[in-house]
C-alpha cells in the first residue's frame, strides 16, 4: 500500500519504491505489532488455554494440571495478524506473488486454528475430540497446495517461472515441469514444510528461532532472484515480482522476533498449530515462488531433522514390533531424555539451523 507513495518522484516519498526500505519497514511494523499487543493477546487466550501436552512424559499429571491455564496456546493468531497487516502496508498488492503468500499463510493458519480449536473443545468437555485427523489435514493441505500451484501457472506475472525447477550445484540446470507434476511437487513441499515446523514446535523458542533463520535466508534469495543483475550473476532464474516475497518474508521474520520475545523460556504463550502451520506454509510457498525448493531441506535442516526423526521412529517401531531408534521422538526430546537442558537444546538447534542456512545459501554460488 505504501509503495504507491513512491509515485511522487520529486519528494522524499520515492524511498518507498526500494525493496530494502520496504522490507525493513515490514519487519519493524510486524515486530512492533506483536510486542505491543502480545500482553493483551496473552490475557485473552488464557481463557481458552489448553494444557501443554508436549510436556507429557516429562512432568507428572499434577504438574500438567497446574500448568494448564497458565500458558496459553494459539499465539500464532498474533503472528498471522502482524504479518498480514505489515505485508498489506509495505508490499505491492497488485502482484500475485504478494497475494499468493498471504493466501497460503492464511489458509494454513486457518487449518491450524481449526485443529487447535477442536483440541481445546476436547480439553473443555466430553463433546470435544483430539483435533483434525491426519488424513483430513493432509487433504486440506493438498487442496491449498494445488490451488497455489494452479494460480502460479495462470497468473500473468508468475506463469513464465512457474514450470521451472532449479537443481543445486548445477549451473543453469533448469527443468520445465508440466502443471500436474508441479502440483504433486508443490503438495510435497508445502506439506513437508508445514508439518516439519509443526513438529519442531516442542520447546520454548525452538521453532520460532529456526524459522527466523530459514525465512531470512529465503528473504535474501527472493531479493536476489527478483533483481536481473543479481540473478544473472548467480545463474538463478529471474522471477518477475519475486522481490515482493522478500517484503512478506521480512514481515514473517519481524513477527517471529516479536513472538520470540514472549516465547523464549519460560514461554508466556505457545504458537500452537495455528502459528506453526501458517509459518511452515509461508516458508514452503517462498521456496516455490523463488524456484529454490531443492535447497529447502538444507536451509530448513532443523525441520528436516525433527520431522525425519519422528517418521523414522514411527516406521522402525512398527517394523520391529516396539523397538525404538531414539529415546523419544522428535529428536529434541531424545536429547532431553539424555539430560540436555531445554536451553541447551534450543540454542544448539539454532546453531545447526544457522549452519544449514549458510550451506544452503552457498549453493547459489557453487554452481
């Protein structure tokens, strides 16, 4: 919205046309929205808080009951609001890239909200249930992903780049995917990223910090791929309007930083599935838009570790009739069982995330 002020070329308002300025503004506004309104949101959510089930097995039932009502869930609502408002203010809304990022974030966030709400009903009384079933959630995520890819293929400003698939470490190695293959691929990317972030949200600040690192990486990639000179220098595909995804990514980073202020140990609120699915979907659609999906497992290495450990544990448990690879899955609980403190685990996972992001970004030049 503020971008249109840059039309006044003879005034200082022309600064609003610069992506770097608008990205910084988006991050700052999203951060301030979360920090300022978080106390009120925490008080509001405490009326609907659920017991932090992620602590089951580590503390007694009495402690769980004592904690219930003290640490509210569904704080992801505030993240979504902050990102939405900041993006509306600072990004160009006339480009499909901006609208698509918001659409995927809101859709995944709504799905997570539905899941959280059903869990809350289960905690409130006998008519509740355990949340959205895995099959139903997968189906909903498939619909969102298919719709997103279809829009990419049809929108005038994205249809030229939509079929592209870049391969890391190979210079100008571009493949052109038919729409149906791209839809299957997009479903896998969005589903994997959304659930990877969701599974990582098991310790105070873990998923939030890892998301900040991963999204900052894709924010930089979006800026580079949206610039003709930089994309040519790095041999990455130039994507028209891709730079606006950097503004959206900056808003996500700013909102996560603000949320981390209250989510660091001891957490004042949890993001819940509302936030983790919305953030995962946002990261996934960023990777799809900038056509760097194949380095997502590298940049999002922490999320891969978390989701992969849960999958391996489940498959091995079923195949061996009850044996386990890890003491407990996802893997951050394995280290907790081995005696690492929560602060140690979170900090070390952030370090791993930073190293993975550096390696992922390095692939842009190593071709």
